[in-house]
C-alpha cells in the first residue's frame, strides 16, 4: 500500500501576526515557517502504518511557494520516502488547490490519502474533502482513531458534545486527522541525513491542468487585527471579598450571570 | 442569478437549535436587502418544532439522514440547492458542515467561505468577516459563485426577538445513488454527560496546568462549571497532562469558543490559548501569578490561589439561586 500525505507550510503558531500596509494580507518577513501541526499527525499516522508493515511507501504532497521544499524535507527526515512539490502562486482558492493536489495524487496513484483537519493559517478546512470529491473517493474528516485492514478503513470522529461516530468504507479514501490521533515523532539524526538524498519531484500547477488565470471563486481583502482586548481590572482584597465583588461585577456590570 | 436564501438548520430531538435561529434571523435581515425568500432546510426529522423566520421549511427525513453521514447529507443539500436555486446558502459551522460542504462545493463548482463571524450586504453582494490565523487576524470574504455558500461560527449573531413563526414543513424527497453511500456509520458512542458543546456554550470554565492533577480538575473545575451551568474546558497543558480529554481543549489546536463568559483557572494565557477564546464577551482569570499574560486581556482578574478562590466562587454562585 502507498500512502499520500498532504502537507502545508504555515507560520509557527507563536507568530505575532502583523497586517500589511495595504491590508491585503499579513507581513511575511521574519516569519518562522513550520509544518501545519495537524499535518504532522497525518504524517505520523502514515509512518505508523508503514512501521506496522501495512504500507510500503509514504509520499508527501505539498503545494505552495518558497520554503515548501524545506517542509517536505522535514517530513522526509521523519521517514517519508518521497515528496511532490507543486509550485503555485499565492491566493488560489481552495478548489483550485484541491484540483492541483487531486491531479498530482492521481498521477502518483496512492491507496490512502491523509491530511490534517485544517491548516492553522487560513483555517479553511476545505481542501481534503474537495480532493475526495474530485477523485470520487470516500472521505472522513477530523478523525481521532483509524484502523486499516483488507482494503478498508474504520475511523472514529468526534461529532460534538463528546459523541463519537465510527465510520467504515473502502480504500482508496481521503481521511483528515485531528491531533488526538497520535503523537508525532521527531526526526532522528540519521533520518535527517537520509532525507538529504531523498527525491522531491517538482511540478508546475499549470502542467497539472489547473487554470490559475481565472478569478478565484472566493476572494478576500480588508485584512485587520481583532479589536484589542483592553486590560481589565484585577479585583483586590481578601479571597472572600474579592469573590463577592467578582460575582457582583458579573451580575451588575457585565450582566452575564 | 439565484434568488432567496437557503438555510441549513440544526435540530436536536426535532427541536430547532439556537444556532439555526441566529442564522434564520440573519437570513431574514439579508433577504430584506437582497430580495427573495428564506427557506429552512432541516435534516433528520419531518416534524421540526421552533422554526421561525422562514417562508418555507423543507424536511429531509428517513434512516439515511438521521445520523450525520457525508454522502446522504451532501446529496440532500445538493437537491435543496437545485430546487431552491438560491443566491445564498447559509449553515452553521459544525463537524458535519466542515465535512460535507467542501465536498459539495467541489461537486457543484461553488465557492465556500467557512466560519464567518459576520455577514452583511455591500453593493448588492454578500460580504463575510472571517477570522484567520486562529483569530489573530480577520478579513472580508466574497464568494463570486451563484449561489455563494457561507458557514458561520455558532453564537455569531443575536437571535431577533420578533422572528415570525414559519409555515408547516414540506417533505423534500432525496434519492440516493451508489456514489452517496461510500461510507457507512457503523456505531455511535454516546457521551458520558449531557452538557452543551464547547463551541456553542454560553459559559465555559477552563482549567490549566495550575490544577496539578486530574483529581483536582474533577473536584474543582467540574463542580464550578456545574454551578454556573457551564461547559468545562482546558488548556493544552492540562489536556496533555491527562486532566481533561482532547475534545475539551480550547485554543489554536483545540476548539475555538465564543461564550458570554469564560472563566480561566490556573491558565497562563499563552498566545495559542488566547487564539481559541479571545472573542469571549467577558473573561475572568484566576491565577496566583500577577505577571501571567492572561491578566492582559481578562475583563476581571483575581490574583490568588485557585484552590481557595474556585470553591468560594462556586459557593457564592450556588447561593444566588
Ligand atoms: C503548535 C502549538 C499549538 C498549541 N495549541 C494550544 C491550544 O490549542 N490551546 C492551549 O491552551 N495551548 C496550546 N499550546 C500550548 C501553549 O503554548 C501553552 O503551553 C499552554 O496553553 C499552557 O497551558 P497552561 O496555561 O495551562 O499552563 P502554564 O503555562 O504552565 O500555566 C499555568 C498557570 O497556572 C498558574 N497557577 C499554578 N498554580 C496555581 C494555583 N494554585 N492557583 C492559581 N494559579 C496557579 C500559574 O501561575 C500559571 O500561570 C500550543 C502550543 C503549540 C506549540
């Protein structure tokens, strides 16, 4: 079995976001780029299936601009075999991205495609399910448990209020991963050395048959920061008095009790 | 050009949820500017109660539509979109809509904007306001397809008090094909408690590493939450230490919450935690370190030992009734 993993480069979650002067996006100078945290769980699950000898090969697919090859290389260092880097312009909408990834996945021919449940930059959570539709494959998004056996899968997802659904289907399938699925491994030193010689295929998005010239279906502008939360008040006094005052403020001033 | 608004409404035990009413209220306001009527689409029941603000109600019922499953739900919403030919489709952002809407959008070649926190009409076009980078930034989003699809985060809009009752529901027939049955739901594991989901909760009490143990979390946070009618939450440090489960985590890599009141106990206020709860209307911080970053954005703070404060607060709340 061959497993594909969708991997996206995002700013580190520690990043203090700054808005560009023309409000068209964020300032990307001095950003530390990392693998999207949820994609680390997707990669880990693929590597675990390989460790359990259920898969032979793990291939990373990543779309984006500068630095993406570095993130793929980090994934290779953790144990993936190969990478596919689709170089693409900024500001594509999710459907165009999904079309490109689906075309690359189809050309490669994988039995299972794993992804993170969302990318922590644009927080869209759209691409994996779109890829599933384009390929005509079953999908389960945001899973917390996965079993792969005899050409089928059984996955568990949290549907809210702690209710969990167990979903079955046949492979090939697209599955997106929540963080409770596993604990991602670090790259080992030998892993990092080996990754240097592993192959990253470079593909151009137009060669994958995706038209990037038409206007996006979804477009954005007028970026801004959320309203500053003003520093509130610290309630002084002995614990008993402070608690009484807090409850009074919650009832009378904030009116939330 | 499509006309009118189709609203996918959540129900529970046949009762329309508050998340649906807030969307129906918003849809009415938008329809007054865009023209056309509001159609409510309800899955998994033929006798929904409490639907307001819609000119018609369509119900999709039957064994395939009761529990959420990707294929049948995507097909049902597709049938409703084709029949209503709306200009705008609205839904609440839930696990279900995050699962099937992108799939349906890809099928129909439509644009989808997820998790908006505001919607308005500018020059006859719908504009959404959407948080990105876990709420550290926001942008205006436009969808140029016809219809445009938006999902909204729960608790984004007030429910108008004067929403008129809706007429009797009609059944919407949905025929499924093989392609809609690629997955089967084979089991549903019920929750231990019956609290409101974190993403919809109006009050949340969260515990952090300061709780020190699962026993303390259970004996301090849970009863305080129960007294406040709140849903318990946790920081990542508390989840990683096993005090609470993964589904309880608030933050950039947990749930993004939007309550009226968020009480943070023994939580330092890391940027990734703030990302998940910064839109809370009122934040209360209980922390013994006056330098903790949480005090920079808490509405009210008490600098003291949470093991003293939390039980006092619980008793004070219980005395209110
Ligand atoms: C990629 C990534 C994603 C992340 N995602 C999230 C996320 O989604 N959610 C999240 O929460 N974090 C997330 N984090 C982790 C985050 O950076 C912090 O480590 C975490 O939020 C800290 O949790 P805490 O506040 O409970 O613990 P700490 O930072 O250790 O704070 C504990 C606080 O408790 C106080 N305290 C201790 N004892 C008492 C007492 N007796 N009485 C009163 N106060 C006391 C201390 O003064 C301290 O301020 C993420 C980190 C990374 C790198």
